[in-house]
C-alpha cells in the first residue's frame, strides 16, 4: 500500500506544501476555508503528519542534534534523560551523535549535523574548541554547550563552575590546617581539570601559598591505577587528594592502600563528580553531587527559547549549583 505523503495532501487540496504544513502546525495565517479544505484532504487520504512535514512551513525539521563523547556515556546518562524528557514536552525529535578522541571526527560530526538540517544542537564535549563551534555558528545554527561557559548571538551554555567548587573546598581545607592538597590529572576531561586546577591555584594564592601538587599521568601509562601504583611507591600521598571521576578516585583508594597508606587517616580523598560507585566503595568516597538531569533539561529549554526568539532569553550562560556529600574517605 502506497504511503500517503504531504505531497499527496497538497495535490488533493490544490494548495502548496507550505500551506499544508501551516495547517498541520496550527498556524493562524491560513484562511478558514483553506484550512477546512486541507483538513478534509488529510481525513480523506488518511494522512498522518510526520515531524519533517510539520516543520516545512518554517523550513524546520523539528529535530535537535545532541553530540556526546563516547568516553563519558556513563556520566552523561542523566543529562541525556533530561534532554529527552524536555524535548518530548516541546515535541522535538532527537538525533544523537557520539564522538571519540580526535578533532577530525568532531569536524565530520559537525558537517553531518549541518547536512541533516537540524534546528539546533546541544553539545557536551570537553575537548570542543571555539573554531569548531564557529563552524556551526557560520550556518546560523543555535547551539547550547553543556559544561563550558560561553555565549554569543547563537551560542548558549549550561555549566557547573568547577573553578569555584575547587576554590571553596580548598579554602575550607586550608582554614582547617590542611594545605597539603594534590589534584590527579584526568586526560579524558582536560577542560574540567583545568577549571579545578584554576580554583585550587586561586585559593592557594589568596592564602599566600602556591599550589604545586598537580599529579600528571605520563602518556606511557594507559590507566591511572597503574601509574598511581608506581607513584605511591616513591611518594607519600597528600593529606587531601582530589580526583574528577570515580574510576580515578577508586584507583587512588586501591593504589595508596597497596602502598601501605590508610584513607582517610593518612590521606583524605574527594571525587568531584559523584556516582553510585562512590557509595559502593569501602570506605565510601566523598564527592560532589552534580545535577546532571537538570543540566540536560535546562539545556533543552534554553535551546527552545533561542529557537523561538523568546524575549526572556536575556542570559545565555546558565550556572547550576552543586552539593558536597561527605562520606568515609574524609574526616568529619
């Protein structure tokens, strides 16, 4: 059986495709007699509107592209759920793109996005640079970036201020007499680590000290655990150790224990990004609760405002808060 299309409806009603699409979208600029004629054609042919047809009048596809890094799917699950739930409310379809390491691949994804004529893009990618964003900007595609603070005419962002998070936590530690703080490098999340490091450096500088315990993971090591196992053979852990992800926090926990150190007595451990695995460890790992679902929902809401040119889009940089959750790896 032949599938009925918007072209068939337009031919039956003897109107343009744009007129059919306006009727489908409930536009008020269509004359009543024309609206009735199109609706009668739809009922006669049994046509069921699809998302692309609904967007033709405004040259829209009602589709939003989401770009997520492969390596962070576990951490972006909540963000994606927030995006999907909110997109459903506003009747947008979602086209998900995943990326791995490499700028060329990101450029390929951007080219694919442009060719697919999406209405807008939500990007969560720690390695994304301004030049790549400008590629999308050149085509006047509204973009919301998750994680990095940036904005201009067609770019908005939803983010956590990791620099302030680290600054405030370091100030509390220093005030409590714990200025021996180290930060473990995370090669998969360089932007977040740079923000955390910036916050630590600012806290130390304000207290007349210099932060100099950034633990780099050499390229020859494929995992943090393997490196830290060697590292703690020759280095005593700092009084406070900060990691970004749970896997690195667990690596610190095991490597320091194997080297004969006890957490939290010899060294306190804090993971910036909380997960269910932090609570499963023994001892349980202290962390910061990040509102990942809200990040996704607010990103989608911001994008819809930008797409519809709502007057209330006064601030395209939306900062979310966080909550510190002390557990067994820090002294209460």
